[in-house]
C-alpha cells in the first residue's frame, strides 16, 4: 500500500515538472549558496533635519558664498583629498532636485554629478560645521563605493568605507590637536615647551619690586590678537585701528615692562635716549 502511494506521488511530481512547475523538493535540494538572498525590509533611517527637495538644481553663485561657508567648502575638499578624491569639486546649492537614491539618510542634503565629478551640498547644511562634515563624509563614502548610485546605507561595502573614512578623519583631527597643544605658546612663555609645564618664567631685575598687572587685561589683549590673526588667516582684513600708533606702542611696552619686572626709570631712560636725534642713550653717536 505504501509503495503504491509513493508511486502515485512520484507520477504527480513528474507530471508537474513536465508542465513547467518545479517541485518543492527540487527547490529545497538546492545548495544554500545558489538561493538568492531575501532583501531586508523594514523602516530605514532618514535624518530629521533633511531639507525639502526642490523642483530643480539651483547652484549658489560663488559671489554669494559667505566667508564662513567658503571655509567649510574648502574643509570638505581637504577631507575628499585625504580619502583619495583629490579632483572632486564641491559647491553649494540653494535647491536640489528630488533624489533617486533610496535608503539614503541624507538623500535631500547632497547631489552628486558624476559627469563633472561635482558634489553639491544644500545650503541648509552649511550653517553648521558638524552637519557639513557628517554630510560630506557620508556622500564621499557612497561616491567611492558606487558613484553612479548613492543608494542603500545598509550596503556592507558602504558601511566599511564610511567607518574607514571616519577613522581617517579622527586620526587627522587628533594629529592637529596634538600639534596645536604642543606648539601654541603659553601666556608670555615660549612655544614648543613641554605640555603641562606652564608658562615660562620671566626674568627679573635684581631688587626690582613686582608690579601688579590684572590677568584679565592681558587675556583680553591676547584674545583680541588671536581673533585678528584668525581673521587674517581666513582671508579677511583688519579694521582701521589705533593699536599701532606711537602712543599705543609705548603704553604696551610699559605694560610688558611691568609684567617682566623691568624698572620704569630704565624704560624711560631708554625712550628718552631713542628720542635724541643721532644719539643713543649712552651718548654715543649712531654715525660712529
């Protein structure tokens, strides 16, 4: 009886296969490597600060890019160069067209033109250096993996590239922070000193009383100088100032003398000597 049933089942299977229908047994018998993977389904992450997609691409003219925005764009180019995309161009855009990239957390924040190797970042993402850096690293990782399709943040190849680039950026940031901490001069000290050693000691004249100078005045001067240096380094210009008049320089020299313990009468004699035409404070002619 059992053999008769098995024969009937076998005949049914053979009939189905002749009709083009594969039996469940033949599917189950396939090796696991030949069975196509089932795509993962479920909610995907979309950044809450994503800008609204526009109708078309609207690039911001370079003449309208602010200095701080330009500095961030240049920072993005440096990141691209660090990870091997030295020829990539980065521009700002007022509006980006609807993205075709699926499962991309920042699909409305950037747009990549493969034809001219240009990454366009929405202006909303230029207002914060943290946002801009994250967007750029995310975009560059997709571009390195597959420049023709920036989809699927869950792709293992993208994730590997993304984490590798975060590591490169972290290493570069660490190097710069170490260099800055070891080379920056401490207050009235010399650069390149040992970290944590504190400000360099100031020389004093014997028998000279210590003159009190308020720390807040010194710090304010240093902060103003640092801000001015940063402005110049960023390509700006200093506003008109009276900081370099003779009176202002003389006043600062007196302040430095007080901090260093130099007697005021010595400084006054030096200034008086410099004021005599052709004669130093020792009475010797400069022509001699």
